């Protein structure tokens, strides 16, 4: 069975998602991610590092949209970092790149 993990990295102050975001794994981690976005206290910026997400399907992409909506409702600023090019291309084709706060770190 595919696996996905979320780990907070204090050095970067980001939540790192590792593994596969798909139909099989999103239900395993969705509530935990949404709880993080809603319950970050006074912290107004919530950042997710996605460079270690090895595969993402449309369910993973829809999770990103739901995370973005939850952040807006919670008054949080949200940033997704280092999403794989394939996912960025899908977001672009489906006009989600204007909705999703996607960023790249300088290499």
C-alpha cells in the first residue's frame, strides 16, 4: 500500500509531505493536514514542502485546493513549495495555478 507522511521541520518552519498523494493515501492524512492549517494559533503563515512527494494524482491536487480554501477561511496565508513539474503542469492546464499558492525555492 502506498504511504504518505507529514513531518514538521523546525529549521525551515515547514510541514514536509513525503510519499504519494493519491486516492489511496489522501484519506489517511487529509484531516491531519486540515487540522494543522486550522490550529496553527497565532502563526499566520503555514508552509508545506512538497519536494518529496513522489507522485500526486487528481485527488492529491484536489486536496491542495481544499487546504487552500481552509487556510483562507481560517485567515491564514498558505504556501506550497517545490511541487513537481508534472503537478504544476496539471495545475496550469486546469487553471488552478491562479488559485494555488505555489512557490519554488531558489536553487
